[in-house]
């Protein structure tokens, strides 16, 4: 998967989990304890009640990225 964050123009590549981990590492938010906490913080800051769905962290990251693309802070790019 490959996405571009619209506010920064940065491109992230990898699995959904790798992308969310990279977003978390680059975030200017207060540090979060894990990937799930990071996703909850972003959703809260977007002012929504979305809950990433999935039984695994990878599935929840995929759900989160699909939501970010739908909400428009991210754009899915062709390739990878």
C-alpha cells in the first residue's frame, strides 16, 4: 500500500501496520502507548466517533487507513 498525507505531502509505503507505525513515529501529537492508542487519538482529533474494526492490529490499521482516505487527510497512491 502507498499513501500520501495531504497536509505534509509525505508518502508512506508498506503494510497498513507499517504505515500507521510510521505515521505514529512522525506525529506531532503527544506520544501514545501503542498503535491502537495513536489511532484513537487521531480519530478524536478529527472529531468523530469512528472505531477501527478488526480482530488484529493489522486489520484495525487497514480499517483506519481506509477511513483516513475516506475522510480526506490521506490519498491512496497507485503501486505497491
